[in-house]
């Protein structure tokens, strides 16, 4: 038995004072109304109406139950209205995750604009450089710099980011400009958080498979920012995402090398769990980020 539906039938009978009129108001048949009322009375173990051939009247138990049933139906209607309104308007709590530096440089400013445009949304932003499981950690949306491997998620690409090798002008004057990735085999290297492997991968036009070049890591950090600074200070070659060294390249503190051998750019995507009915705040955020990044190429 659908208890909410049974309550609705009971309230309509009480308001109409007639099984027949209640059936008409509900758009149901008289036998169906009679069966629903009988099932509700059996479930409750009380008689809700005194019935005769001419009239129907609430019992004492029925009068008490009528007040409670109206409260329950009113609460259910309020819950439906709240969700319906939220489904149409961006409102409520939104949790977003992104890589630390990229989140600071690009995602956070876009979120500020989103919040100004949607004042009913409350946003919590988690910046992590570790892999984040959106479903397990209760996160609505993520910004990811890598291909999507989890089939339980939806990814919409926002743009792409290059993986580059950089060095200080002083180091290049000392060692010379590398012409091929193999020239890095005996060169000092600085490693950031994203480069845990003892080799760097390059695309070589003369090879079908990526070229793996071992590197001599003299200095390693667990965060990108100090690795970039060390690289700019001449401590070694460094491999970074292009946005991480963009400012240093522009002001001449770093120079990109081996650009013809760069691996394919990494996609930047907004990701979120599969959902048949996506909340309006999530839909609005995804659309906002697509517009804010609009084919980002770094």
C-alpha cells in the first residue's frame, strides 16, 4: 500500500463527505477509492468513517488521524516544492575539487564569478594534487588534468595543457641548448610532485612508441612551486605543466626546450558523477566553467 496515496484518498473523502465525490476529485474510480480506504483502515487497525447508505462521517479516530494526515501531506508537498525549485534554480551546497596550483590560478577566479552570478549557491572548494574519488568523498564536481579512466564519471573537456621541459637561461648557457631528449640523459634535473618516475617520456617523430629518457634528479620536492623556483635558479632541467611555468617563461626566468618532442597535450576536463537528474547548481557550474575556459590552450 502506498501510504501517502492512501492518506490523500482519506483526506479527500473527509473533505468531500462522499466516496463518490472523492473519486471524482481524485480522478479515480469508486471501487479503487473504497479499496484504498479499506486497506488504510486495515493497516491502522481502526475505523476512520461511520458509513451508512446515505452519509459518511468521521469517527473520533478519523478526526484525530485527519489532522496528522494533513500535516504529513503538507510536509511532503513542501519537500517536493523545495526540490522542484532547486531543480530549476541554482541553489544549495556545491563541493568542487581541483589541482592546487591550477585551482588557485584558474579555477578559483572562475568560481568567484559563478558565485556572483548564482548567489543562492554555497560553494566548498577542495584543492588537492592527489587523485580524488568524487563519489567516495562526496564531491559534486572536479577539474581534472588527465584523461578520464573512471566510467562512473562524466567528463566534458574544457581545454588542454602541454607537458613541457624548462631550464634557466644560465643553465642553458653553461650546458648548451638540448637538441634531442637524449641530451638530457646526463643533465641535472629538478623533480616536482607530478614526476615520480626516474625517466621522462617524449614523442619522437622517428619512433612509434614514446621515447623514455632517464634523468639525474639532483633535487626533488613534493610540491610544484618550489621545484619551479629551483629550476629557475639553475639547479637543473624541470618538466612541468605549461601553466605552472607560464609566468617564469614570460619574464625570462625560464626557457622552454625540446618543444618538438613534447608528448600529446593533457585534456583539462570538468567531471561529475553520472546522474539521471543532475542538480541545477551542478548543471549551472559545468556550463559556467565551459564558458569560462572556452577552449583553454596552455
